[in-house]
C-alpha cells in the first residue's frame, strides 16, 4: 500500500470507523499503537512501527499524533466517532475562515454552521486552507466567522494539535457571507 493510502485508511479508522478493524478508541480518541498494528495486520494491512512513525511525521496536515509516551495514537481532529479530545478552551483570532460549497449557502443562512456528522465545526486561520476544504464539496465559497465576537459572547473555541480551530456551532449572526 502507498503511504497516502495507509494514511487515508488510518483517518477512516481513527476518526470514523475503528470497528472496521475491530478496535475501539478510548474516551479521548486514543488507541494503543500495539493494538492498532496487530489489528491492521489481521485485516491485511500490515505496517510496522517505523512505517507508522513515518506516516505520522510526514502527513501533510499532521492528522495524527502519538501521546507523550509514544505508546498510543489518535487523530488530532475530524472525528465523527463521539470522543472528547479534551482540549482546553482557547481564545481564537478575531476572524476565522470556513470553506464550504456554494450549494450549501442557503441552508447555512438559515441554521448557521452545523457540525453535521463530525464532532465540531472546523475553521481555519487562512483562506487558502478554507478554499481547499470547500473544494471537496463543490464550487468553493469562503465564509468569514467573527470568532472573537463569538468568544466574547460566551461560545467556546478549541485548537487541535494540528492547528485546526474547532467549535460546536456558528450562529448566522457571526458569519459574513
Ligand atoms: C457544511 C478535512 C448545509 C459545511 C478538512 C461542510 C477539514 C452545512 C459540510 C475537516 C451547514 C460538512 C472538516 C448547514 C455546515 N447546511 N451545509 N447548516 N453547516 N455545512 O467534511 O468543514 O483533510 O464534515 O460547510 O480539511 O468540510 O479530512 O466538514 O461543507 O479540516 O483532514 O457541511 O475535514 O480535513 O463537511 O471538513 P465536513 P468540512 P481532512
């Protein structure tokens, strides 16, 4: 398997479908590296620890992280599985960006940004990233979120270990379309 394919598969397992290879994530999304490697082998996707380390280190968005002891691994964000990343609330920059598809705009104008199948709404500090994220869904459209004002109004923000800003919901009044 190519590194990119392994990486994609790891995203699937560590964010969405751990059961696909018969593993469980703990309450904070972690799984023992040993358990993961054994399960991958059992399901015909054998990689060794060194290859896993390479993939974690070289992933273009730093999607995965080992814990401080190196014995556990998790995805940094993007989960649909109900886990608690256990991140401290952080003060966001005044403005954050969200890339979406034009076809979703009328719905977003009604209900604001919803987390849909994931655990959070994902926001970025730069337009380029938002454009790439939006392009995955269709003709991209960039929304500007008044994150500073939201935070002042009592909404909580978190920053994942790979620099993605997360929040539960963005009400329409904080979005510049
Ligand atoms: C849209 C990738 C209609 C929302 C990316 C988005 C990101 C609404 C889609 C991360 C809506 C959900 C997450 C509403 C939100 N009505 N549509 N009220 N509210 N939406 O994939 O943000 O490469 O779950 O705008 O880089 O696109 O996988 O979220 O278009 O960081 O690491 O519903 O996933 O990371 O789509 O992407 P997604 P996303 P990776």
